[in-house]
C-alpha cells in the first residue's frame, strides 16, 4: 500500500513553540511556523469519536504525512484557521514504516 500524491491534498502548517523577547527584554513564548506540508487530514467519524472518548482519548482527527523524523508531540498543526495539538507520537505505516506516518490530533478550543 503506497501513498498516492493525490491523497495529500490538505496544506497544513506545523508550528513549534519558541522563546522570544519583547521590547522590555522579558522572555515570552510564541508559536512560529516550522514547515508547511501537504497532508491528508481526516476528522474522526461520530462512532470513532465516541470510541476514542470512551477510551480516554481526546483525538478528533488524524493527519497522514510523508515519513519524517522532525515532527513530535511538542508541536501543533494549523489548518484552515483551526489549531490541533499532536496528542501521540507519529505512527508508522503498516507496510515498512518508511512511506508515511499518521499523527493523532486534538482540536484546541
């Protein structure tokens, strides 16, 4: 099972938290864009959402990306004005673990 390029039709921004300094030299944290990537974003069905909540998970969507090693749970995803927190480590594909990865996301209110 390979990943077709046409599947990756959602443009998302991966953001990471960085420390910045204001004009008074106070340290603050801000989210800055790390990468823009093509991906496949799928919101969970009602059934999957109910099962996830019953299991104690806050997962509301899944994001499929080409395999990368630089994305982790300290980052977040921005898509169409919505902010998603990455709630679990990336899961590799079932074929050989080198084609794509899936991220579990939770919508930030």
